[in-house]
């Protein structure tokens, strides 16, 4: 796969619709051509202590940011025709579907691929686990800012370019 968009969402709370940031790395002809990072005002609009502990974002960071439909209106045209790749894609695809439902938007049936599943198939027991930071390091990417949506999307893109 040489053309795709790696995507990562962070959520404000346990609800998958509560996306508060998105990172996207677009790859064309096997090269990173664009990186997108956006903060999003989540829905429901509150942050759990645990989610903030993971990614560091709070309501103060997003209370003046646009809601998902406005952010996605800018992003969606850039993804046209590209498959989406995520590490643990059921989470990110679940977030995307949930936020589409939340705002009563028509979901366009994005094609998703999972680098976590692919790493299990390719590397098996060579790795102690198949977490993003472990697989990224094995593929030569130094993930320094884990749980920042753009950093995670870039790590995912790097892995996808190596193994998909």
C-alpha cells in the first residue's frame, strides 16, 4: 500500500464520540505528503480524569475549538479515495462512526486497515507486545510523544509503510 491516510483520535472521556483531537498523516507514493493536527470540541463536552492523564488535554484546550463537523469538512476532501490506517483500528473507526452518528452525518464507509493486526501477523512473538510504541520502535520510528494524535498517526504511517 503506497497511498493511504494514517489516523489517530484522542477522546475526552469513555464515549467514542468524544473525540477531542485528530492526527492524520497522508502518504502518497510511499512518501508522507501532509500532516494534519486539529483540536476538536468534544461531545459530550467533558473530560475524564483518566483520559486527561493519558493525553494531557483538558476542556481549557478545546472549549473554543470547532465541533467535529466543521473540522471534518476541512479534512474529508483530503481523504477522498484513500484507505484509512490506524493502530488498533477498531478504536479509531469506532470513534469516527460514533461521532458521525452523534452529529447525524451520513457515514461514507471508509476503508480501514489495522497496523496492530498486521504487526501480529508479521512479527508474532518477535515482539513482547504489539502496542504502538513497541511496533514503531521495531520499525525504526522513535515515538517520543505517545498519545499526541499527530505523533501516533505518524508512527502508524511509518509502520504501515514498512509492513502493509
